């Protein structure tokens, strides 16, 4: 079917409108990051770079950023290992209960974050565990497993089995076959899964709020607390803007390495 | 059947390789003839994690709902059983109102996102040049990486009395909506989760072979008929996959309703009660979104949506 010129024009207009809807709040946010006034009223009153200096000098932001990188990194690593193991088991085998297991993996992202958060928190409390970086990592890893799992499963589904069979026929045992054939073929799927899992863990606020306890702040938790103090709002805008700009590189990278593997990766 | 067990491999023990055999290879060789053991080993890590950490926590949450809370001190005694929380939840009509409001908004957000996503996804998949298509995928993905809280807050500044919307509408003599309208939550949640709907629909449209659409038009179907009879049925799994996110993320949100709509959602009840120490009530109310989502997922799985996530 070749779309009529009118249909193409309408589609183009609709797409432009949806895109502007997606970017309007981000654009306004960017403008406020340079706004002189602390009060976020429209139109802005003047131009300043003052808030960038404030953000750079703020030690709470730096430690929150470090915490975010550590927890999201650790959660991604755990999720990648567990998700890959699960994908290999479920894609390559037919067994009783297989369907329920894939259901179980989806559950942590499909259930509301507030439920996951309060469930984990009450369990940690019951076990007498101190809330901190470790409990944050456990919570984040739990809902990131499915991201790695989805990416690897999608890749394994498309991967022909013949190279692995050839490897086996040539005398390689299954470890060698995995290391030399399967793993290299999964590499880009692992990388895009890791990027998405990291982004998801980095931005998770609800589960993190419940599992972090009082003394631990990640970037979203810092934003959450700073938002309740109107004085800090311009600095929040700056942090948000800088994070968006820094995310261009990983998004571009994920696209380049064929991140279209799964639709959303979540 | 046997997973990656080598077909026609050398008999166990007879190695074609020369030199020392590493422990990893010895284990691999031992496992090669025992696919069940290998499957169990592969699954034990991820399944153990999810069963212990996740299902275990959900079970503790469920237990919480039945724990007794002292009426005077508000102290919750673990493992002392009581149905008071359920009495309150079922007896007070406000909890039913909140549940219906939340589910209604989540459904409205899902429909809105599907309607907004279809044209841009179609444009990306079938009209745009490959170069522009790549740029658009990145453009749709980017907002997902911007902090959720900040996007929600940006909407608060847009919608508030002296914000962007009032300013943009003022030449028309219309006032902005202010911050206590329920429809604000609908707009902002639709905004936040829109990329989660666009991407699976785009992926689904891209998978539809062009020959099918040509065949449909050769057989005399117009654009509308082709969409209704060919494209839409093939898109159902992608639409359902996207809807899992838009629906579940809206169902559980408590920050957006608080920031822009001054309304209580299911998540607010759970959050407020847990921070006030009324864990039994929070836990009891959590059963509702869990039940709704499990039913939703069971229906979604039948459409093959899990393969389109």
C-alpha cells in the first residue's frame, strides 16, 4: 500500500505535534535552568548561569550522583548476569512451568513501584536489615532483571542455531561454544540491555525512596527532597538539564548497536 | 529438546583438543549429557533471586495486611492476626471511589497514548526515510532518559496559575487549569508514558511485511479497510505490550496526582498510610493493584504481548 500524499502530509503533521508535545516540558525546563528568578513563572525574567555554579558547588549533589552511579551500576551487573542465565534457560529449553517463569520475570516492572517498594521495605525491616546502598541495589536489580532478560531472549530468538551446532560438531564442548560463539553473538544485546537497565535503575525514585532509608540519597531521591524546598528548584532544573544532555550519548550508542532489539527494553 | 547439547559430539571423555583440560571445560563436558541439571543450574540464580527477594517480599506484604494495629498507640504487632484493615477498606466508600478513579484514569491514559502513538509510529515505520527514522527513534527515546520527577515538575510549572499554559492561553481570554483538576493527572501521565507506547507499536509496524499491505490494496481494499483488517489485527500484541506499561505505571503513580491534580490515587493511599505507620491498611490496599495487574497480565499474555515487550 502506498500512502496517498494527503495521508502522508497528515501523518507528518501528527508526528510533528506529538514530538512537540514530548519536548515542550523539556524545553521549558531548559529555559528555567537559565532563569534569573527563583520563582518559576512564565515568561522568565532574566538570564543567568548562577544556578550552574550552585549545582557544581553542591556537595549533596555530588554524593547523590556517586550513590546513583554505584547502585545503578551494581544493579545492572546483577540484572545482566541473572537475566542472561534466565534467557539461556528459557529460550533454549522446553520444560514444565516455563510460561509461569517468564510471567514471574515481568511481574516486578508490571506491578506498581509503590507496591514493590513497600513490600521490600517491610521485608528488610522484618529481617532487621539496615536500609542503605545495599538494599537499594537489591531493589533496583529486581526490576532490572527483566530488561536484560528481554534483550537477550529477543537476540537468542533470532540467532540461528547452526553456528553452535557446527562448533559442537567440530569438537568444542558447550562452555567453549558459549564463550566463542554464543556470547559474542549476544554482545550487542547485552550492551543495549545494560544501558537500558542502567537508565531504569538510575531514574527509579519510588522503589529507591522506600529502600534507601534516611541517610542515603541517589539523584532522584535528592531531586525529590530538593523539590519540597522551593529555594532549590532552579538547581534541580540545572541537574535535570545536565542529566538529559549526558544521556544523549548512551541513547545514541544504544541505537547504533542495534538497540531496536526489544521495543522498550522494559 | 536438549538445549545446546552438541549433536554428534565426541563421546564423553574422548577429547579432540590436546593439552590440559580446564575445570570449566570439565564441568561443561559433564553437563553436556545432563541437560536437566544444566537447566536447573541456569535457572537457580535468577529464579532464586526473584522467588526469595520478590515473591518473598510480596508474601511479607500480604502478611502485613493481617497484622493487628493497636487502636490507641497505632503500633503494629507482627504475627498478631486481625482483619481490621479489611473492615476499614471495605466499609469506607472512599477507598472504592479512589480505586475507580485510579483505574479510570489509567484506562484513559492508555487509550490516549495509543491514539497519540499510532500516527507517529506509522510515520516512523512506513513513511520516513531510514535516516529520519533513526533520528525519530532517538527523539522518542530521549525523554525517557530525562528524570521522571523533573518532567512531572515541569508540568506543574506549565499548568500552574502563572505558568506557561496560562500565558499561552491569555490572548484567547482563557484561564489556565490551575493545579487541582483531575484531568491534569490524565494529561501528565499520558505525557510521561507515551514513549512506552510509541516504541512497541513502531516495532510492530516495522515487522509487518509491505507485501501484505500491497496484497490488501491489490485486492481492492482502501486505506481504512487495510488498516482495520490487516494492520490493526497484526498490531494487537504491540498495542497490548505498550498498554502494560501505560496502564501499570499510571495505576501505581502517586507523585503526579499529588503534584498536579491534588487528587488521591491508589498509590497515595498506600504511600500515605505506610508513612503514617498504618502498614496493615497500606498492605491491604496493595492487594487491589496487584490483583488488577495480575489479571491484566494474564489476559495480555494470551495476545502474545510478552514477545513484543
